[in-house]
C-alpha cells in the first residue's frame, strides 16, 4: 500500500475517533468518549513500584536489580506504566497495526501521567525522543506509534519532541525471537544521531520494552553524541527475557 493511502487511512481513523461514539476497548460499554472506561482503566496491569529503576524488571525493594549492578546498560533509568499483559498487549497491537488512535491517546495520556516526574533526580529533562522507525517500516505502517505516544508527555512537560534527532539505519528483527547473544548483537550500529546532544538529558519514549537491547543501543548512540542522561519511558514492559 502506498504512503498516501496509509496517510489517508490514518486520517480516516482519526475522523472516526472524533465523530463516532466511543465504546470501551476492553469491555465494550459506553465510555463517555474515552477509549477505556474508568472501571477497566482501574484494572489494567500496572507495573509494580518496586521495579528496578534502571531496567524496569521486577525487584524486591525498588533498588537496582542484580543484572544492572553486574553489567549496567547504557541507559540510566526505565519506567513502564503497565505490564505487557492482556488487555494492554491488545491495545498496543490495535494502535500499531489497526491505527486506533483513540487507544493511542489513552496510552499516551497514561504515559504522560506516569512520566510527570521521570528523571527529576537527574535534573530537568531537555528532550523527548520517540523511538525512531526504519523508513521501510514507517512506509509500511504509515505512522510511528512512538510519536503518537510521546506527544502528550512533550506537551505536559513543555519539552521539544525530537522527530529528526536520530535515524534508524537498519530494520531490526523481533528481539523476542532471538537468543540472548543474538539479542545483544542485533541492534549494534542500528542508529545514527545527527545532532550534538552535549550535556542534554533525553527521555526516550517507546511502546514496549522487551529485552532492552534496542533501547540500550539507542542510549549508547545518544551518549556518544554527548547526552548526559538517557531514560526510557515505555507503555509496557515484558517479563524478564532471561
């Protein structure tokens, strides 16, 4: 499908979001214009507050997990709103592959609320950076879901949205289908940062954090261009891949 047809489809879905009555994505009940009704929103699988502050995996006391203490990733912090479990997984799939932008706005607003103070310990953030898509993937999908998710955060924190700071050079395979060694090797050299980030603090926004290898490589790229702090703010985090 051509880029113009993809763009038209996104615009039509946006128009339907605005004009059509909204039912809850989860239970189907009338939800007053929201993608998820308040009752279902309260039941979504929230990430536990004791998760490791660096990688986001569950921990015992909220401190850094053993894996991060043993071999720290390039990024400095991770915060996830939800566990990657039903119905959040279905909501993300609906946004990415069925262009349900009302669901994207709901998830983006939840991410903005969760990230209202994210990175405060490192100082005031300077930039919100949506995880870039490879041009081929962007052409197939018609939009970058990470951009849609990041808009509310950038607006709420009055930060620039970095849409042209990083280029994705390679279209990576699904990380979940690779063994640990291949996961770590796969994203190397996948990004090019085209701006000087000298001393800037960057919040990277993505939909799902699986192994963390791609986010690790992106953080490495950003710090290579001078970023002083890189934190991941994601809608959902999968269970431990190890």
